[in-house]
């Protein structure tokens, strides 16, 4: 039987009305990479000079159990 992969996601919009510097994007991506995040989408929201980055990383079993427990308490 195939193993099921669980993921956690992170989304961040960076920049200002004046735009987003490449260095700012690189710093964010490098920091996330060190934490195990992989960028899966980078886009500019409509009518914006900002950049939105979407990333994912494997969800550990212990974090998954903790989130499941917390969700059941809601």
C-alpha cells in the first residue's frame, strides 16, 4: 500500500506599493529553505506590486497528531 504524504503550507505576501526587491524574495526563500520549506508557487496578486509566495513541507507525524487534537477541540 502506498504511504500517504501529509503537508503543511505557508503563504506570505511581501513587498509594498513600490514593488518587491529581488533581494527580499531571496532572503525569504533562503530562510524558508533552511526550515525545510519548498516554494511551490510565486505570483503577483492582481493590481499589486507585491509578491505572494506559497510553500509546503512534509508534515511530521507528531505535528499532525497535535493539529488533529487541536481541531477536535474547536
